């Protein structure tokens, strides 16, 4: 299949939802993808099954604080340099590209890269959502090397990191991105076809597109949010999904530190009787009512406009918005004990075990 | 020639002097070199003239805050990895090694690397002294590329930086070394033989050895400091050299910030009538009497024990020490307008033009 200009708005909207409030501004990502598709044509989307076991697949992403990504996008040359540098480092040609996460700008950027290079894009990712850390990827959970990690910026600076620890790679990359102006292009976890087939979260590009379509179609009906919840519950990956609260944003606290955007946001029901407190580190990490956790990572906590179900990122959420707070499950691959050791609640300093989202 | 075990103490002492108070602890460097020479044999020292014009020469150094270098040395494996990684990146075998600076630990570490690998070591460096920044090198002044810059640590982490700005490379390296525990192995400015012959500061390893010998021999006479000054004044590079003040250290202020060791140190004459205030950023940058600059970078400001002329680093200087403050010139190559634009006083935030050391 191809992902065409007409699909972009739906795709970016769906990916923004799966971005759990993070992954960078989906609007910026969409504009970049639009521009690239207009210039170079629509990239071909393939399934991992179409790849040879020894095919070479690399991810293409931006790293940085979403606060900065909003204002400092990529130039295109930095993407070309990224792929060229990774190819040089691997010493073999690259067969396909993939998103490392299916959220926000990083779901759209691989479209830009695929359009520019003519390489196919694999319908999968390594998170089934967005996460703030490079180590928080299924490929790391299940033993694939993160290295080499290649980073480039708009001044054609290039940094290549080799380490056997994905957590350490995250620290190196985070220190380098500080010198790249808090946003940079990044490629990591170069995989072969066999690894990708086994440890990828498959079909997530198509799922993002379908979720975006459901929201759009839901707007013609009574309740766009309900349409979204139904669509989520029809997927294998994101079911069960449920509405935690509908209400108004009454407090937002946000700080950019160590290359991340940290903060809290309080949503109050219109009658003032219920509150949900959301914490975030780029992405929403937890939803709490008083002292009780309602949902935690790795499940997706998303905030959408209560009227039209448009996803709202942690970066753009603001006082007075009328929103619905949604929690959805994530793929099985992301909920194993091994996975929770890498991106469970305690990895983010939350004092709770993982509470799977239920339909209660 | 070979640099043997018997030469090491003199060599390290001379290099500590040329280190201008910085370059890391020369004692640590000497111990590492001793160990390597005992295990692998003494490295062969050659002149740049012995190299083919297309020979490949790389520098081997440690980067970090001297405060940390004192306690966290290299493992040896990180040196091997460094050279291997640079070789892989360049895609051609390395013919010789060189020190990037002739000061402190970085004058001795190339001995370790040469002993371990069996590669010859070129009798030259890129500073004729030590400096705190990777861009402060003759090779950068005269247009040689700093990239690729390779960094490794004792956990076998490896980072390769490519940029066309040496100042930017310094910033990247400084951010990476923070994640490597504030000290790391580094190689940069891979050169060909032609470049090295033209832009190297030649003969500085031999000069360091000779200066160290002069200090040792001077101790048998009346005045070790005077013997050192005579020796300096007999070199082409470090003449004129003069004594700025003999006295007691009465104040030291030191802080480790951004991967550097910054500070001030006040030396007062024994009669209390004269004072010299030294500022440092790893290395001594300036010597001032009241508001008058007596000497500034790139000239070498060194502090030695007033009794035996043993060089004292900015890291180990302390209240009550009886010292001589010495200023010496640097090679012509380091005093051109192009050179002063890279490591003249204003590059360190000093509010003065360069004041060449005179014999006044």
C-alpha cells in the first residue's frame, strides 16, 4: 500500500493519539510529510513479512524536548545524512525504514525519509505508542542491540554512539542533543528482517490511520470520543480502552529539564466533583484520582478534545480546555515482565506496579 | 630513539612544566607509561620527517576535568578500542601516534598507546603546551579537520563525532565526557604526514625530556629554578623565560564546572610586598599584579616548587606552598594572528591583547 496525501491528516491524528501526549507535535510531522510526498511521491508501505530475514532495516526519528521540536524541525539534509551515515557505519545497503515509535512527529518523519530515499517503510514500530527514552523499545526488551546510534543535526554535525547498554545510549544521546540545540535526527536499533518480524509491534501504521479515520467519521455522528473508544476496542492491541474522565483542564505545570518536558496536568469534571491528575515526561505517564492510580505506563493515557476527539499533546494542553481523558491497553509484547522492567511504572519513578487497563 | 623507563621521570616532569598547570596529573601519566613499558617494551620515538607524506597519524589523549583524571585513569582496553575505532572509521591502517598536547597526563598517555600497539610515536604535538579546549590546536589554526573525533571509556562505550567546526567538536566531546564519568579517551585530528610536518610543533617530546633533566641536575647545584630558566632560555621555543615572583600561596579558589576546573590562586612574596594572581581553566591562563597583566595565554605560565623546581599543577596547588611563578614564550607557530584568534587571551574571556613574554 501507499500512504497518500489524503491519508496524512487521519494518520497523523491517529498517531497523535497513540503518542500518549508525546512524540513531538504531530502537526509539524504532518506538514513535513506532506511537503516530502508532494516533492518525492508517496512512500511504499510494506509489512515486515515481505522482508528477507537478512534484510537491513533502520529506524528514523527525531530526539529532543517536544517544546523545542515545535519550533525547530528537520532540514531534510539531516535525514539524508543520517541514513548515509548509518549505511556507512553498517557497511551494507539499507533495505527499508521504520518508525521507532508510532506517536506524534516520529510517526510522520519516517514518511519523509522514505519519500526522500525511495526506500519502503515497514508497517510496524518498536513501541506501539511513544515513550521518552531510547531504551524503552521492544527491540531492547528482547535483546536486540541499540548500537550503532547515529545522530545528525541541521548543521550536518554527526555523532555515532556504540554501547552495549540501551540505557547508556539514551544518556549519551540526551547529552549530545543538548549540543544539537535540543532537537536532532536519530537512528538506532539497526535490525535484520528476522529480528524485526519477531520483535516489532506490527501493523501500527495502519492502526494509526484507522484510528484517525474513526475519529473523523465519528465527528459526523453524535459522539466522536465514543467512536474513537469503539475503534480502539475493535483492535487487538488497544483493547480494552475506556474513558477515565470528561472535564476541564484546571491546572498545568510544565518544565523542560535534561532534554525532557516534565509536568503535571489536572482535569476536573464539569460538576467539580471528580479530578484526574496526569503526570508526564514528554508522554503521559499516569492518571491518578486522589491517591489512586487509574492507569499507568505502558498503557496509553491520552487526552482528547471532548467535542471532536482531537488528540492534545502534553506540550499544547492548557488551562480551560474541555477534554476527555482516555486509557487504552498496549500490545501483549509490551506487557510482559521483561517489558515492564524496561518501561513499567517504576522505571519512571512511579510508586506502583503496572495496573492493566480494564473495562470496569 | 626510544623513551625508556629511566627517562620517564624526567620526561613527565618536563611535560608537567609545559602543561602550564594543566593537562592532568603527570604522576598518573608516568605510572601508566611505566606499567605499559614494563609490559610491552619502550616505544620508538621518530621525527615527523621520517614519515611519508601520506602516512596516517592520530593523536591519543584523555579528556576531562583534571580533578577527576587524578582518580579515574584509563584501563588500556579503552586505548586499544580508541585506536581500533579510529582505524575502522578512517578505513586505513594507522602508521604512527602523537600527543595532541605536551602537558601532564596527555604527554605520557601516547607512550602507553604506542607501547601497547607497537606503533611509533612522533616527537611533536599540536600545542607546544597544554590547553583546555580541543579547538586550541595548531592543526585547527592552520585548517586541518578535527573530525572524526573518537571517544571511548572504560566500559567500552564509543562515540564518534563528525563536524566541520573544532569548537563544536569540543562542545560535543565535553557533553559526552560528562556521560563517560568526566574522563575519557579521545583521538582527533587524524593527519597525513604532509600536514603533520607542516603544522606540528616539532621536537616537543625531546624538549620535555631535556627540561626535566635540567630540573633534576639543577637540584645538585645552588638553584634548581635558575637551572630550569637557563634551560628554557636555551630552547628555540620557550625563550624568553622569566621568573615573575617567588613567594607563598596565600589563597586558592577552585570549582569544577562544565567538565573544566576553573579557579584562581594568589601568590604573595615572602616579605608580603608583591602579589601575583593566577587564573586558570585547567591550565594557568594569566598572571596579574594588581590590575596589570604580567603574562597571558598562549605563553606558558607555570608554578614550580621554589626549592626543587618541581612543577605544581593547578589541581594540586594549595595554601602555604612556597613557589616560583614562571612565564615562558611559546613557539612562533602559536603566536601568529591566526593562532591568537583561537587561543589568545580573549578566547578565554580575558580583557587584554596578547602580551608576549619579554626578558624585562
